[in-house]
């Protein structure tokens, strides 16, 4: 028969459980275990081997040779009367008003002249004041890129106006100019937003050419010249993947800055919501893990695009472990950090490829009808 513990022993055990030593010991053990769990949770990994994704500064270009410097337009310097329904229709390519066209071209005479001078210059490079490639964050590129797109739309209107006035050769020259503008942008601006501008510019050229070819038969001689020039300006996905590498390089710089920044700096420079969130983000941030995941994502995207595959969806990078800092990276250049963004770019690339094929086929058809035995590009 078992013996029951005496009341004195029970009272002694109760006193021991409530003693400061026991409480402190239990708290210490809990802290050690919790700290170990947190340490394992936020332990960083080895830095990735991402040398294939890192790009260096572009060679310095003197201001007198850099055509892109001529296209630093102030906001709305490329003019449209956005409150005027005729101008809105012109901008969309869905309407026509002689009065609105005359006003538009007169008001934009200087930007148009600057564009032609810029394209005639030997270089076209997005660079900082000192000449070094700054890997511009997307937030700083938005305004100039919008002005370039608006200028391309003005050129499209000028081409349509020339076609309506009977100067169809001049209209073809404007289509060539748009393709030239797109090529200079995509080669000289290593960032994703300028790549969008180049694609939209080519799309404007494609739509403008359709209206030119819809009229009476064209003289095949200027068409053959335009065909040769446009064929030499074919879009090249390698310019796009070069911009991807520049975006990745820009992201690594932001990651490095965030990894060593004080919370107050994160709040001021990177726009975190509060010092508490900033402190938590910098405390739990694992820069090598983030860099490894982004490197894998960008490398897969680049390899796929360079192989010619523009259709397969790539899942976005796993954000586990850097949720608190994801907004910072998004704001400062991570324009491709989810698959939806990349799919949007991919669909534009597919459209660009198909429209360029249609452009060459349409121009080639004009030439072929006049001289079936001619060698075409």
C-alpha cells in the first residue's frame, strides 16, 4: 500500500515552485530556448555566386556626345491638351482633328527637333551628372519615361498628318524614326521602365504604318529603303536581359544598404511605416538569403528569355524571411519581384515580336508586288 506525502512536504514543494530561484531559472531556460529558435530562424546563409548577374558602370560619355541628355524634358514639356477631347482622341489614335493636329505639332516643335538632334548624336546613354551609370531606381525614371512615350505619340501624329497631306514618304521616315528611337532607348537605358518605353514606341510605329499602308499604293522605292532601315533595327531580347541584370545589380545595392542601416535611416530613406517596423525589419533581415532567392529568380528569367521562351510563366521569388523589407525593395527597383510583373513584360515582348514581324511582312508585300524578284531583308 503506497504512502501519501505528508502535508509538510506538499507545502515545501509549493514554496519551492514559487521561489524566485525557480521562477528565474524557468525564465532563463525559456529565453535560451526562444533565443536559439530565433537565432536558427534568422540565421543567414552563405552569399550567392551571382557574378553572372552583376553589371558594372557604363563607360563615361561626354555630354556633347550623349543624345539622351537632350531628352531631359520637364514635366509636361511634351505638350498635350488633355482636357480637349480632340487631343485625347489623337493621343489614343482613334480620332482626327486638323485644328488639334496643327496646335499639337506647333506646340511640340522644339521637343521634336530635340529628338531628331538626339538620334543623330553618336551616344545615347542614361547616366548621372558624373557620367557613371547610376542604376536609376524606377521611382526616378517614371517621369522621363512618360515624356519619351508622349513624344513618340506626337511623332505618330506627325506621320499621320504627313500621310493625309500626301507626303507618304515623310510619313515612312517618321515610322523609321520611331524604330530608331526605340532602339536607342533599349540599348542606352539599362532599366526596366525605359524598356517599356521602347516597346510602346515600336507599337506606335506599327499602328502608324498600318494607317499609311491603308491608303493608295505606295511608291516601292522609299518603301524598300524604309524596310531595310527598320529590319536593321529589330528588337533584341538581349537588351531586355541586360536591363534585368542592371535591375538585379541595383537591388543588391539596396539590400546592402538596408542590411547596415539604422532604423531611423530606413524610415527616412526607404519609407518604412514606423521606427518599430523598421527596427524589426533590420533585425530579422537576412541579406544573403534574400539575395540568393532573387539571384535564382532573375537568373531563371534571363536564361528563359535568352532561349527565346517568352511564354512559360516563372513563379515569383519566395519572400519568406524578408516580408518586412519587401516594400523597401519594391519601391527601390524590384519591379520584377513577382510573377505578375514579369508576365506583363513577357506579354509585351511577345506583342513586340509579332508586330515587328507584321511590319516587315507588310513592307515586304509592297515591295514584292512591284518587283517580285527583288532581294528583301
